[in-house]
């Protein structure tokens, strides 16, 4: 499969649009909707595979580093769960939201903790990421992680 970085999957400069699609023709609006739908899937897949080149390619094509899927999970959530430090660095440099909660109420930092990714948790904290859970929930999570 050709990496997206060298692919012309979309003929729209998403960065130039900045939310205004009024000048687009119908075909371009359709492409934009497709990108909004599959962008998060592609980003999460690249993050899960720790594919830095693919993540950079998606970002270069204007896919937002904070785009999330139907569960509210972003590439940063997935990279944190996988311990993909270089992908995390790229997403942070690109302006990814550090403490956004998914539909389960979990932030990328909480994903790192849940999956026992200590170095990842440190990396996210250093960048300013926070947890959304209560102290009680955090205590339960840490006890669970310590018991398994």
C-alpha cells in the first residue's frame, strides 16, 4: 500500500480551508466529508502501528491531530495505549489536544496508565496532559493495575 504521504487520496488542501467549505464544489465537499469520516480511522490505525511516517503524512494532508473517531478516541489516545512515544511526540508537536476525554471518559494520559505505559505517562504529563477521573477512580485503577 502506498503511504498517504505520497498519495493523492484527496485533492483538497484541508489546512487552507480552516472550516470554510463554501467555495467548494459538490465533489470537493464530498471529499471533505469522506476525509472527516476516515481521517480519524487512518490516524488511529497509524498510531496503533507506531507508524510515524504515516502519521506525518496524514498531518501533512491536513488531517487534524485531534480528530476523533465515533468513540471520541484520537490518535493520541491510541498512541498512549500502545506506548508509541515517537507518534505521541509528533502529535503533540502538531497541536493535538492533550486532555480530551473519549466517550468512556478517558484521556490519553489515563490510557497510558491503564496500559502500564509509564514512560508514555511521563511524556504526556511533561507536555501538560491531565486526567479527568476522580481520585477514587484513579485509586481503583492503580489498585487494578497493581493486582494484575
